[in-house]
């Protein structure tokens, strides 16, 4: 039997699937940043005309799916599976949205790492012959995340200097056997790492060790060094977490160079009131399916390692004093 795994945690797709189309829908705060030019739809109202932010988040995800399908001229009934996740309890954004499309649905939760998790699973199904077309979708919303994990924004609680700002938006990728320039060639599945941090305002420091562990495992499995990639992108470590990651990788003897970037930093660079950078499931999705994918299609990037990071706590666990377990999942994109 031909193995599709190298090393301890890396999947190699024997017939690499391609991203047939992708879509990004971003909120008003995200539209203020330098990344806005790479997004497909900019929504000026974070409530999207809805009565609640939870319903608004569904609109972001619905639009991302519709744009991705429309770009590929594919009908929902032609898609075999949808892999989707978000930050809300019981991933209600994803399940409620999937119901409207009538596509067989697999719900995923990897916190902010769900973008890489969903793309990994969709690609595996296409590579394995279980699907001809599969969707990988994720979303987040500033107001829904604040209400669930911290405090409703109506309370106007002072944010800490180390806090990150949850990205409002959604990203969708349609994965298939042909019809796209960018291939998904490999994926590295991360391990849960818990360094004992208990403060939900310290997401970057909590997630950085998980990112370091997955990047190091990927490079060891594949026998590569960081310079193999045109860009290595972490999901949402922010400025504090990204600096810690650099230190951790240097200590491992594999320093990250100028090709390293963080989606949380890129998302809100120069945007006031966003703390140390962006976070949320949509953070990796918007930067990957917008900035990176479009630059790959323009021949500006040939190889990208996307390492989406996630903090796996729940509101109950951290209120009960539990520390925050974290994970990082990685995917390789190549032209």
C-alpha cells in the first residue's frame, strides 16, 4: 500500500487537489486595512442588516460560499461535501448556513485553526476519490466572539494592551480535481499544546508554542528549511505571539526569516483600536484566500506554508480557571 504520510504528522496528497475558486467577505474594520484590496466583498455594516450579530455572521458565510460557487459556475447540488467551522457554541454559524445550501455537511472545530483544518479535510476527500468537489469554509465575527468569550461590547469593557481583535468575515474555498492553478500538496496535523496560560487576553503567547511545534514538525517531516517557502504565514498570533514564535524557532535552531508573516498583523496593520492584531477563524481565511491565493495566481508566490493557530478553550473552561490548550494546523499551497 502506498503511504500518503511522511514523518510523524504530515499528509502528502498523491494527486494534489486544486483550489478551483475561493471567496473572501470582510467587515468594515477589516476594510480599513491594507489587505482590503485583496478581498472579494467589503461589507460596510458589521450587522449586515440583520437583527443580531449571530445572524450577521451567517450572512458573511453565505456570501462567501455563493461567491466561490458563482466564480466557478458551480451549483450547490454539484458539491459533494462542505467542511465548515466557526467559533460559536456548537458551530451554529456553519450548521445553520449549511442547511440553506443542502450540501452534505461535516462540522469542524479547531478554533481559529479551522481554516487549515477544513482545507485539509476537503483536500483529503478529493485526493482520496471520495468527492469531486468539496467546500472548505469558515467565519468569525467580532461581536459574536466578544459576547461568547469575553463580554458583550455594549458593556464597553476596557481591553487589555495584549488583546487581539476578532476578525469579522468569512472565507470559502472550492476544492476539486482540476480547474485551478494553486494545488494543496501537503498538510501537517498539529498536536494540542498547553503552556499553562490562563488569560484569554494572551492568545498570541498561548498559541505561539503550538505554531512552533507544528512548523518544526513539518520541516522535520519534509526535510526542508524555512527558505523553501516564499511565505510562511501563521494564523493570528499578533505582534506579541509572532515575536515569541521567532524566538522559539531560533531556539530550535531553525530561525524564521523575512518570508515569515502573521495574518493577524497583516489584517490590521495601521488600523487603530485593534490591539496587537487580528484573531478569529476568518483571520487566516481572509489572508489565505485573498492575499496569498491571489498573489499565487499572479505568479508572485509559488510556495506557501499556512499555519493556522487556535486556542481551544471554552467560556466555561477558562471561567473555571483552566489553562488554554492550543493547536496549529498547516497546509502547503503550491502553483
